[in-house]
C-alpha cells in the first residue's frame, strides 16, 4: 500500500447562514439567497476537491466541544437532525454521513502516542454539531466522501493560549502520522471564522444583505493583514502574529483547527489560494486553500491510482 498523504488543507468556516442561503433539500428553513461571495468561494473550493479526488475528509469543528480530551466519531454511519442552538431559525438540517472509523481510530491511537488525552465517540444516536455539518456540506454537498470528525477540546480557552495551541500542534502531528499509515489521500478542513465580533441583532429577513458588513474595523483590518500574509505564503509570520490576532479580533481560530491543520501539513511556507472572503452577521470569513498537489508536495489524483 502506498504511503498516505495530506493533499490539501482548507480554511472552511461554518456560519450556518451560507447553508441556509443555498436552500439544500436537507435544511428545513427556506431562504431568498444571500452571502453569495462566500457561497461562490465555496463553489471554487468544491471544484478543487473534485479535482483532488480525496479518499477522506478530516474536519475539526469548534462546536463539538469535549471538555476532557480530543474525541473522534467512531460510528460508521450517522444520521439525524442537527439544529443550531443560536440560529434555529436558519439551520434545522437532516444529515446522513459515513465515517472513516479506521482512520478515526488511527488518529485516536497516534494522539495517545504523542501524549494527548483522546477518546472514540461510539454513541450511534450522537447528534453532529452545525459547524461540522455546515463545513462538510459547503465543501462537498454530495456527502459521498467518508469523514473523520474531530472535537474541539478548547484547551486554548482553558489553558494558556500557548499551551492550548501546542496541544493542537501535537494533534496535527498525530493526524499526519495516522494519514500516512492509512495509505489514504486526505483533505483537511479547518472549520474556523477569522475575526469574530458579531452583531447582536438579526436583520429581518436574515438574508438582507444591505445590513451585512464587518462589525469591527479593527477586526476587518486584522483579517486583511492575515489573509494577505497567507496569500503571500508568509506562514511563519502568520503563526508569529496568531496569538495577537486572536486576542485583538476575538478570532475563532483560537479553538485550534487552523493550527491543527497546518501542523498536520508540516507548516508549509506556501501561498494560499483565497477562494473568497465575506462577513456573516459581521464576522470575517475566508475560504482559503493550501493545495499540496499543486505545490508539488503531494501526488496528484492520477499518479495515486
Ligand atoms: Fe463558530
């Protein structure tokens, strides 16, 4: 069996408004569109996933919170209804997903090997969080690629930021080891918003785009500064600034997915492709990709077969 590898990583945020605006049949509420810039950004990301033909998608979401350790879904097939507790008016989604339990178990084992507290989630009636679902649906609405779903231990919130992000670095390294041994070609999804200052009032209707704009000038300017560094491939500088960015823009990358993903990719000093940027209730969201095949750091789909 060929050595498995990570072929691409996406910053893939999860405001449920985007999914609501797409009107997929699985979501009960109906909309009149909205947030097109971000939805079209996801269209570009989808085309990239289609070309990459990954065997598995790994997603880390801040909204599956596990206070003790890093958890992995260990049930082969899960279905049910997921409701966003903040926006139940926008997101009541009937999901059905296949889990790559073998790879999830390998991530669990490798996580243990690097000293992390890890656990397999075996409850067949477990309800998947809206962050995981929105990211997965926006990147691959066909739901035809098996998934590894990873919880947020949120250590950067409970410990110091440095300690917490160091754990996410270890989780990334463990993930890479598991993917390598699996022989599979994997795409990583960091389900994170950038600046996270948001409105306290929802417009009526919610998709009224005349009301959509950045909540905070400082947050917007931080987003542009960080995105520009990512576009230029200055990732060491991005990670040097990350704690200050998180502190000053209330950035959701604090929950660790972004650090996990780049650690798993071995922090490539690689220019990201910006698929698009937009605000959702004032928060800053970018869909961005570090494509390791295009960069010559991973095999193409054709070469892998
Ligand atoms: Fe979120």
